[in-house]
């Protein structure tokens, strides 16, 4: 099936890149471009046909726990996987001018990272499978930062690895405990088993799951790894970390924490929504203070994803669809901004936005694209971000506390403030002396690669129906249908038992009547 091929393809292409020759840089780039384009083409086909899924297969058994394997690519899973393939393709496209060495090695690591991200998004039913990909993505990301990062790359790798691995420890213990109790790693078996546990145990497990996903997103106060990691990573990789990898944390909340711990999320929603909004507001406040261009975008990502989490905790189907639209919009705009901020940093040799200026005069094509991406990040009408943020703010308003929508609106206003400040510093102002700004221009790959980002931002902004409609028909989810069928079968068994009891009672009455 196509979904199985999509999961395997990045790893196969990574092996092909290892086996290829690295003597000719142009040949390595062309092969890497083809290897990253094939998963994108396949993911696009899956989007057009509405997605696919596989049946549950017994993977292995360990200590009387049945570990199953299945792939689920519909709704949020499918769109996030498609976004990951798109950003990986664009990241490799920009790597030709972003990296001064090692195009082949970068392609190998990027494809391995892409495969683990896709695997995490397609793991919506089996917990061990999800945990495998959730942890596996740390290794290629850390290796790429170590190879191509900035001067503080060692510190960035250590911080990134320690934070993400430490955050996953409670999740691993909690998952193991639940699977041991359920005898399976299937999400529905785990959810049913959780209901039989004491309330305090359920709460502790909920916290264990939430910590791991809060680190990956990241949410306050587990965000300290983000700024140094994003700022030290090469900018094509920073686009992947912000646009795709951070979404795995939100995906974990949406697919695992909320369905399994629905009772706890419902009970604590009045605390979870303010917590997510505070994270969004805190990220926006930090972004307003930054002069380092990558750190500014890192905290901007934290703010946007905090707002998405607030919408997710509203527990409303329409808002959930809006969260999906916002995640796609953020992936496109954040990815595009990281790409073009990296270009500006390459031209100026600095990450200080106060040393940029006047790109609108010296490089009008760059300025036009950068300005559009910045305005799209503010989520103006006709862009994809506007649709997502509007639905989230509406959900916050309908949650019963209009104050939540006010805080969300303040976060949106703050995002406009720091993005407009970024545009002002990068595009306008005096030309720095001896900058040689007139001698630099976008390469053909950099210019062409911006076209799909711009087109998709406008297309989904004007026509978000393809994303929104994928959340309307719940019958497309085979796992949900299986659960409904199990409940229906239990209902039928109850009716059969009642009929049998009535039949026995009637026979007994007839026998008594005959004897009389």
C-alpha cells in the first residue's frame, strides 16, 4: 500500500545516498533532490485520495504484552506527514547554498529524520510503535546539528538531547505500566484499562504523558532547549525542527493524551487552557525582546504552538480542524521565514537584525518574498494562518470564558508587533557601510523553492476546505469504527441474554400452567 511505501521510502533513499559517490557535489545534490521529492509526491497522492491505513498486525509479544503494528494516515496524521515531506524537500533545496560542505551527508541525515517524523505521525493506534519513532527522531537531528551547527553546536546538541530524552522518561514508565495492565499497546485497550485504575494513578499517568509532549512542542517552562537548538542548527534544519518536528508534540497531545485521558483533560481544561495561553503569551514576550533572528523565530514558534494547544484543549471538533489548519499554516510560514532569514544571515554574516536593513532597496525580490512570509505569519485575511487562528479564537470564546479569547487575541497582536519589527529591521533602513549588498542575489533554487510556499499559503487561506473536510467524516477513521462495532456487539450480546432470560421465564410459566 502507498502508506507503507511512504514510511519506508525515506529510509531506502537515505541508504541509496550512503551508497552513492560524493565526489561530484552537483550529482549528489541532484540525487538528494530526487530522493526528497519522491516522498513528497507520494504524500501528495495520499492527500488527494483521502489517505490510507493498514490493519493491526502482531509485531511481537514481550512479557505477555501483545505489541502490534499498524499505519494510520488520515486527518491530522496525513496532513502532518505531508507537511513534513514538503519541508524536507524545500530544506534540501536550500541546502545547496546554505551548506559549504557535506551535501551528501546532509541528505542522508535529513532523509532519516524525515522517515522518523513520518513514522511518528502515522503511529496513531499502537503506543510502542509511536514511542519508537518519537525517540528515534532525536538521533538524526542531533547528528545534523553536530555536523553543520554554529559555534555553540556542542552545547546545543547536549541541551537538545538531554531535554528531550529526560522529558520522555516519565512517558516510557507510564506507557510500560499501562501496557502491562492492558496486555496490549493498542490505544483502545489502554484507554479501557485506564478506566479501571484509581483516579490518582490516572492523574499521575496523565502528567507523565503531558511532560514528554510539552517538551517536544515546547511549552513553558520546558522550552529552554529550543532557542539554542534553533539558533545553532543550520537554517534548513531549523525549518524542519520548527515546521515539522515540533508538531509531533502537538500531535502527541491530540492523538494520545486527549483521547486516553479525556476525563482528566475535561476536568482540568479550565487550568490547561490558561497554561497554554500563558505559554503563548510568554513566547510572544520573549520574541519581542530578541535581536537574534533565529531566536526571535524560535520564540515565535513557541507562541504560535501555545495558541494551538489552547485551541486543542477546548475539546471541540470544529476547533480541532482549525488547529490543523493553523499547524499547516505555521509550518509553511515558519519554514519559509527560517529559509529566508538564513539567506539574510549568509549575506550579512550576522544574526543580529539591527545589522540588516535596506534589503527592500538592494534586493527587491528577496524583500518581496520575505515581506509576504512575514505578513502571512501575522495571519492576515486570505492567508492560511487567518483561518486557523480565527477558529481557535472562536473556540476559546465559546469555551464559556471570553477572557480566554481576549488573551488569545493579545497573543495575535504581539505576533504582529514582533513580525513587523522583524520586517522593518530586515527590509528597511540605511544600507550598512562596506556591506557589498549590491553583489548578492537569490539563486534560482532559492527563488523557485519559495513559489510552492507562497502558493500554498494563499491556496489554503482562500480554500481551507480540503483540510477542514478531512475532520468532518469521522467514519473514515477505521479505529473509531472498530470501537463502535465493539460497543454494538456488546449491546447485541446484552439483548440476546435478555431474550434468553425472557424465554426461560416464559417456558417456566408455561410448565407451571400445564401442571395446574
